[in-house]
């Protein structure tokens, strides 16, 4: 394994049951993600994108196969260690933002730092700095209900960055935004990527995928294409 | 290492954001704790009032009371005599004071005024010490005057006012049941005890009881010893002497400690009943808290999912929810203690008595609230901590 591999997905399958029906969400996925990459995962609904995202983010475990994150084989870890990996190595950005409504922006950004055991002064400083990075210095004490969708998503991105993770996983990050806010979020992702942050975005929007550097297409739980973004038009 | 300050803050914030629900949830605990604190404070207040009253009448823990008859008889046959009292005075070890009461009815006549006091007693010269009521004018009769059958009488303030008005009665001659006496002293005022005027009293030497009051038998005998620890010995001595003289046990002996024990037992039984009711209230309150916590876990499934996604361990979620439950019950206990103490204070001031702050009950209320909060919080917290993060994130409110 190359030292610059952040995520290595080897023969990953995931089977779950909807009632009594067996659903094969992933049928054997192999993807390597390198440091500094900006990867889009595309595909129609039900192709397994979200499931793959959850497995990469250590929220879920594969039925078979292996996931290495920063060269650690995560299927050997117990639940507590997985929580620690989610906390320190992974930053999630969701379609519905998933901020805690009763906490203000800076408190939401601080949450991962609390679970990392970082003291108040230090985490407040870090959270304020990150809100600066996402351009919300003047909205630090606003509750999510007082923020627009685009602003909420930026808070969520700041939260994802809190513990300097190895990778940011964004699941349809612009799905709930108007196109202008969506563009801003994508531009922010590009900026972060230029700073060296590794990103994986799940999307079904070709426009957005075109802003990334590499596009992986899934269909029925399998990878159907894995090409640099510039060469997508052919398929 | 588990940091407990952060989950405590998280739990506190979450409770504050749901103030009304938190308050309603803990109402059962508040009512239970307030009820116990009120009744225990009042009970303690009543106890200290009763003990003070007993103490003010001279009855201390170093005293015993000998009464005629076996304990249960309501109208006992009186058998104790002046000779019995003299024998006890000689034979009870460490005896300090002995005060036999020969209770009779004495008509007092001074000039043209005639009056029958509530109490006319044949007494011993120990009376002022045993019952802590000194003569404030003149003096009480001495042991020599008692033994010498001197016709002297000591009266209470009520009689002094009735017969002599504002003049000092000391040295005046009066008649009791037709027999001439000299007033040699007036007792200090005692006020009333349980509605009876303790100053409406005339005391003559015990040796003259038969002659003046026609009484030969002792109503009851009050004995003190030098020290509390000598009470059991004194009880044994008194029993031995009286049984030897009467050839049977036709009397019974109360110790002051016994009386205090009886009062304490009654109050403790009361406290016990109240505590049982409170325990039920806390149990019901606890079940209510568990119910609300389960609802809260369901409502906050998504929050739990988010927290887990950003790195909360199951343990962190568990601790957060247990803390919420414990915080609810503990704040209920604190509010209950405040409300209960205030209520007790209000009721007792209305009754013109003093409430005692029930510290012991307050501590146990806090402890019990802590245990109830923990016990009924564990199951909902376990449910919360075991939620699958992917499922939880998908949950729609």
C-alpha cells in the first residue's frame, strides 16, 4: 500500500435485510483514494453510494471485504475505536446539514472537539478559526434556525474540519441548497482541496461532479467506471 | 478517561431547553420530597417543643416517677404511704431529691375570702429543687419544718392574687380546711402547662397531709438521682424497697428516658409512615421519569445519530442520558427540600411553634433522588447508547 493512500476499499460487500427481503447494496467494491484527491461518487438512487459512504466513514461495517483508513484495517476495531476514528479521521457533511438545533454555530463546531477531550478555551479558539475559514465569523452565535441553508452547510463543514480529519465525506452536500448556495459550497470544497484536504462527495449531479478531480460511478452495487473528471463526457 | 464535566453540561443544557417538561417530569419527586421534609420538620419541631416543656417542669433524664397500681389500671388503688417515701429516701442509692405528692382538696380562708385552688398538695421540702420552682417571696419550708409538722404553707401566684391582692402574703395567717397555717412563701410563676394553671397551688408539709387534707396515700412520687447513669440502679432500689414493704408489685415506675422514648417512638413511627408514602411517590415519579426519558430518546434519535457520527462513543451517549435523568431527580429533590422546609416553617409559625430544619431527611432525600434518577435513567440511556448510527441518522422526526 502506498503511503499516500488514505482509503483502501477491497472487495467490500454489504447485505442487509428490508423486512425479509435480502438487499445486496454493495457487491464487491474496490477503490483506492489517495491523499489530496477530490473524488465524486455518482450513480442512480439505490446504487449503494450512501451505504459505501457509511462504510468508508466507519458508521457501518461491510458484510465482507476490507476497509483501510490511514492504513488501519478498520474491520478489526471495536465500536469504541470506530467512534474514535469517526471523531479524529473522518469529517461528515450531510445533505440535511444535521446540526444540533439547540446549539449555536460555534457550539456545533465544537462538538467533535468535546468528544476528542479538548478543553474549552482551546476548542473555542479552534471553532472560531474554522468558522472564519468557511466565512461565518459574524454568525458564530446564531442558532441553525437563524442561518440560511448555505450558512448551515458551512457550519457543518467547519464541524467536519474540527479535528483535522484525514478525509471529508460529503453525502449530497448541495442537495438541499439553491444553485447559488450550492455553487458556493462546491467552491469551498475546491478551496479546501487545494489546501490538501482529501474529499469524497456523493452526488447525482454531473455539474457538481465535474468540479471534482475523479469520478467513480456505481450501479447496482458495483463500480462501472472510475475515471478522471475531464474524461467523463465520453461515457 | 471519562470526562464527566462535559456530559453534565450537555445534559444540563438539554434540560434547560425543555424547562416545562423537565419541571413536570420532576413534579412527582418534588411532591414526595416536600411531603417528607414538611412532616419531618414539623415532627422534629413538635418533639423539641415537648422535650422543652418536660424539661421546664423540672423533669430531666435523671428522674424517675413511681406511680401506684400496675401499669394498665385506669383507676389504680393507691397503696404508697409516707413511710414508703421515708424508706425510699434512706435506701435508694445516689438519691438527690424525693418528692411525694399527697393530692387533696383544701379550702383556703383568709379573713372573709375563701378559695379552693386546683392543687392542694402535701409535699416534701425537696419540691423547689425537684420541680424547679423556687419561692420568690419568703421561703419554702425546710426538711426540719417538714419533719416537725410545722403548720406552714407555700402558695402559688394565682392564690396570692385571689386571697391577698397586691399585698405580700408572707407571714399572714390563713386556714386550710379549718386548720390554721402561716404563709411563709410565694412560688415563682410557672404559667400554664397544657392548659392547666400551674400557679394555682398550695403546698403544705407532707407530714400534715393526713391531718389537713385527709390523705394518707401518695398519688405519685418523683425521685431524682445525681446522674442519668444512676437511673437503672435507682429503679432497682425503689422496686426492691417497695416490694419488701408491700409484699407485691402494686406500683410501676416510669423513667424520664422512657417517656422521651415513647414520644420519640410515636414521632418515628409517623416519620416511617410518611417515608413509606414518599417512597411510593418517588417510585411513581421514577417511573414517570423513565417514561419521559424513553420518549426523549425516541424524539432525539437523530441527535444521537449526529453525535455518534461525529465521534461520540456509546458510553458518552449513555452518560449523557443518565446524567439528564439524575439531574431531573436531584433538582426535584432540591426544590422539594426548599418547598417542604418553607411549608413546615409556615405551618409551625402559624401554630406558634418552631420548625426544625430536617437535615437528615434532606440528605436522605438527595441520596434517594440520586438513586431513583440513576435506576430509572439506566434503561432509557442504554436504549439511546445502543442506537445504530446509520439508522439514527435516517430517522425522521
